[in-house]
C-alpha cells in the first residue's frame, strides 16, 4: 500500500483535532500549576508501569515517550513503580534522572529472555500489586491478576496494516494477535493521536470506542539542555534529521534530495541522528543502512551519520541546526518533528498520517513525500531563507504548552484512576 492510499490528515481537519485534544486531555485547560499546588493535588494512585519493552536506543520513539511520561508522573503521582527485566536495558542518563524523584522507583521483575515472557512473569509475581498498571507499548499479558488493578495500555500505531512489507509474516501475525488481546483485556486504551484513534476504530470497530482515550505524547524539551555555549557541532550550516533508519522514515529520499542540493550549494551538510538499521529491534529482512547509498552518490563528505546519541548531544544538534527535515510517511505521532518545532527550527515534513495534526500546522509540508525533486527544491529555499520558515514565538509557546509533561501525565493519571 502506498502512502497516498493511507487515510490523509490535512491541516484543516486537524483544527478540529487540536481543539478536541486540548479539551479532552487537559484537566486544567492548559494552565500551568504552581509547584505547591501540584504537590497538594498529587494523586495517591499506586501506579505500576511495565517497561520491559525498552532496549536503549533500539525501539524507536516509544522509549522516549516513556521517559518523558515518567518525568511527569513522578511529579503527579506519589507512588510509581517502573517494572523492567533489567535496569541495564534502560538509558543510563534517564535512569539517573528518574532516581532523583522519591515518588518513583525502578524495580527489576520478570527476569530475562523475551520481553513478552518477562512482562507475563512480572505480572505473576505475587509481590507486584497496585491500583493500576500501564503497559506503554501495545502488549497486555494474557494473565493479569486483579491485584494489579486497572489495566491501561497504549496503542502507538498500526503500521503493519498499512506497510506490511516492513514486517515479516510472523511479526504481522503477532502484532495482530497481541493488539487484539490488548484491546480486549484493557480497561482503557490510550491512543496518541486522532489519526491512531480513527485507525483503531476502523480496525476494531465501534465496540472499542468507549475504551479509547486520545492523549498525545509528552515532550520534555528540558532533556535537551546542555552547556555547549556558542560551540557548534558542525562548522557549516546543516540540515538535521532525527530518525532511526526504519523503512517508513523515508530517509533514502532525503539523502537523494540532499545530493542534488549538494551539487548546487557547497556549504550545507546533512546530519542524520538515529540508530542504524542493523541496531534496531523488530525489523524485517536484511538491509545495509544508508552508508552505501551515501557513498554511491559521492556525498560521504557532506553527510554525517551520528548513530544513536544521548539527549544532551541531540539537544546540541537541535540548537545549532539551520533547518530540520522529517521525511517520514507513517507516524502515529512523530516526536522529532514536534521537538524541532519546539526548539524553534524551520521544519520540513510530510502531510502523511498524524504529522499535520501533531505539528499543529506549524511546519512546512510537502505534497509528494517520495519526490526527490520536491524535497531538493524545498530544502534549497529553506536553506536560503531559514528565518522565513521559523515558527513564531507564539507558536512555539503554544506547541510546548500542548505537550507539557506534567499536563500529559495528569491525563494519564486520570485515565489510570477512573
């Protein structure tokens, strides 16, 4: 199935989605609460969170969504237990930061082996109990004793139904069975955008509508803080893209487009931050990654592949980029594009799936995400006049407010409690 055959979400339609989201998940109507007020209203919910799916830098955006959410929940809830097979599977910097919050603890439970078996074993541990348990990445174990409390899961997307070639037949069958079980067993199912909600209704039918809660991903821009002063990571203007090398990220088109830009403009570089294809989990088939393509185009001196980088390093790249490009053709949310806009970067992306919704119409959008010529042309214009395409200060503030971690965490706490 091509991207054009996927349900399209244009900016006009998402004016409705934006207002619906803000009305639906914002208990305080978006107003920040003073610190003393937040402490006074902190919920006493005993919340369990299954983090067995996390393998640092190898599972895509769901990992960082979880870290952002935990930062918010640590301030909104007085008792949060993060269950994992091994603390070593999590990002060390994130673990260090989370341990500073007395209301949050990380507990190894379930043992090693496959993630799904570890999650089931953790649920069967009689010492694990709470008022609610959150499974943040689509899987709910078949056996979930009542002592775990209310069951909530998160559905990030159903890409395997739109781009089946990106998944093995075995993986597609597993995802279909696991998501059906999760929707059946969960008391509530969080979907991270209206696009995913509409997709879930199409796949599972109206019977699941009462279970669905649209809560966007939290984004913590403070995690990009650093002390780099005026030092730039690259001594020339550069286009930044942040994406693991999954096929749907469409990075090959971006590389080919940049090769055309490089022919006509000797200055800019392309910086690609994200895990190489070989380091990712849950992908189908053997691929060579982007390096052979870059070499075949003769632009190896104009493209930097950083691999997976930590938050501070990523923030460094965000702060000094000239422009940001996100060529993905399938997103349940699309965190990097939102992060870039929140950093004030002129951002060029596609109109596919959830992206116009989550970027709130603030980015620049291509008509044909697979057109190398259009990408090259639009990048050249953006590089010549980046200030013309930057989001306004007002737009940045509005976007950061919408995805504020404490606001999103409060919505999760409410869903888990009721």
